[in-house]
């Protein structure tokens, strides 16, 4: 297994063959996230080796992530920065970020979002292995993944509105896609906790297991995913991702296009 340094950003990156594992590694802070965390996630996406097929995101210790590091709300940059170097305008705290114009502030948010967006790429399957707290940014990181396997002690919560913010790390669309607008409004505006049983019922998790079985459940799922032909898996994920935005006729046309490509590839490989 190969391990890569992440520059003290509170992340650990490891590769084992076609599997990459990203570990949120600030257990003393319940894996709270900062601008440095999000920049590091974006860099991992930029540099992810082409042979990787499955990306697993997990948290060190009993929590996945408690969300935004509350030190980012302080006026004292020395307390707010958290792990990793500050990069760009206002990266040490929200107070510092607010001192910049809208264009700079939106660029900063866009850079943070890049750390979440790449997890939807068709050529990989991303799995969130979630136990304990998955609050705010932690919940959104789990929602950025294709699949969520949760421990029976999971606590999902969209906390941002209670802090005077909005969820801005690409979490609102998958949440609405999964649970619908009314339930998403209720969950976000009450900032209530959603446990494992409800997460399963709402479709926020594909599987719930005892905490001590979470690692094995993820290993079993990863093995099943890797058993499928990569090109077929990529094409199928691409089809499924596009389906909600297409008519039945347009989806049928997309299926024809993808299948023609697969048939030609299979025929060519048999020569």
C-alpha cells in the first residue's frame, strides 16, 4: 500500500492497487474541516492516478467529520487556520474571507467545491464509510460520494443554516435528488440529526452495519465493484447520472450510443 503526504492538511491519502483511501485525520477535532482540507481534497482529485477505480473516504476515530472547524468563525487568524497553509484570499477564517470582495469570496468557495465535485467522475466509484458524526461539511462530503455505507451510530445533520450559513459544498443537489425538496427543507432548516434507520429509509445510505463491521462492509462492496469490467462500469455510471435530466426517448438514445461503443470494443478485443 502506498501512502502520500498531504502537507499537514488533516488528510491521509493511501493507494492499494485500484483502490484509493482518503482519511480525514484530525480525530482530536472529530475530523473538523478547514479551507486547507478542501484545497487538499481538490489537489487529490487533480492528481488521482488513472488506474484508480474506487475511492473510499473515511474518518479517523469514532466520527466521520463534525463539519466546519468552529475556529474558522474566530477573528483571530492564528486560532482559525487549522491544519495546512493558507492559500489565497481569506483562507484562515470566515472573518478574513468576508473582508474581500464578492468575486474573491466566490472564487474561494469554488476552490472548496472542487474538492467535492471530482468524486462524481464516471470513471471512479466513490464510497463514504461513515460512522458517528457527519455534520454540515461532513454530511456534504458523504453526499458527494456515489455510495454511503454507514455505521449504526451515524448522525447526519445539515448544520449550516443554524450557523447563519447555507450548505455550499455541493450538498444541496444530491440531498434534494435523494429525499425531495420538502424533506430537504425540513432537515436543513431544523438542523436535526438523522440516524442510521432513517438514513436507510430515505435513501441517504445504501447499507447500515454495526460500527465494528463497517470496514469489512466497505471491503466487500469494493471487491464487488472491482469485479465488473471497468469500461462497462464507467459507461453505465455515465448513463445513470444523466438519466434524471433526460426524457425516456433521450435516455434510450444515450443507451444506444453507449451500447454501440461497448459492442464494437468487445468485438475488437475478440479478434
